[in-house]
C-alpha cells in the first residue's frame, strides 16, 4: 500500500492527524525535498527508510516505489497531493502495476496564506469563485493569463509565478483592471520565516522583486474584504423571513 500524504504548506503542525499517523507507522518514506519540513520526518520510527526525491527522475521514483511497495510506504508531498504535486503520473504507474494506494489530503498554500493574512476568498457581491492557477512560463498552461483574468469577479491565487508578476501586471492593465486593485504576496506561507507583502497592481512588483523562492500571489478585489450584498446566512432581514416561513409551515 502506497499512501500519498499531504505534508501541508510548511508549518509542521498543519499536517492532518491521519497523515501524521501514516508517517509514524511507515517503513519507507519518500519525501519531496526541502519543501517538506524536517520536523515531519522526526515522527518516522527508528529504522525507517527515508529518501529525498528532489534529485530523482520519474523513472527513479517508479523504481523506488516498485522496490518497496510491499512495505508501509508514505509518499510525502508538499501542501495537498491534488494541487501541483505530480501525483497523477505516479498514480497512473501504480494502476498499471496493480499497486494499491490511498491519498490523505493536506492543507494547500492558498489556504495557509489566507489564514496568515486573515482573508476569506468568497465575499458576498464581490466574488463567489476562487481560481487556483499558475502564470504560464516554462511550464505551459492551457489557460492563458488573459483567459484567467477575464473572470474579473473571481479571487485569484497564483502558485509558482512570482517571477512572472510583470506578466500578471501587464495583462491586468490590458483587461481594464484598476491600478489600485489589491495584489498581495505571501512568501513561504505558514513557515517560521514567512513574509507578507501587501500592495496593489501598481506597486507590488517593486516590493517583491527580491523573492527567489516559494511565494503565492493573491489578486483581486476580494482582498478588500468588503461585501457588496448581505449574506443570507446571518443578516437579520433573511433570518426574519426564515422565521416567518417556518411559522407558516
């Protein structure tokens, strides 16, 4: 059994209880390099085989999995295994080989970043849609940045794109976004050395030009956190209407 475990965004306490238990029981752990907090590996039992996949090719990973799959095996991925993790290709291999697997979800960086800056992605009357994507660079994206930003009433979280922030800026201007549209960057969300940079479309690039590593770009009017309509859940108006409907029944 291979268990794909989401390590969380950086804070070692943001792994799930189920993920922690899988690590504690594992005979073999294959983890994704420096993006996995070393504190997580300290939960592994004595004698467990622990390997870093950072310098491995897919073929190396497949060989390693095939060699040890009869053991309690954890494939430890950063964040959540369903987002920018390459698990699809690994699962394809497991299916071809008839090797059983389980996926244990984790906290992805977009949610850790929102927690760090204290924002909600879904603001009534502003945005009820969240788009997680990346700006096309060396890695192709079937959706162009222009197509993505055309969804102007959405909340954006861009992964792996900090070096392409100029592309975001230029395209947003072309589509008519205002210069004061909020654009924030969270570097190493939830890590002990996390940094938050708050700016606008006009000035954010200058504030984050020094960043070389892992950072998440949050973009959109949702960052202002000002609802344009009342929520049906807590507004007195809708609660009273709900009470009347209940009495009429």
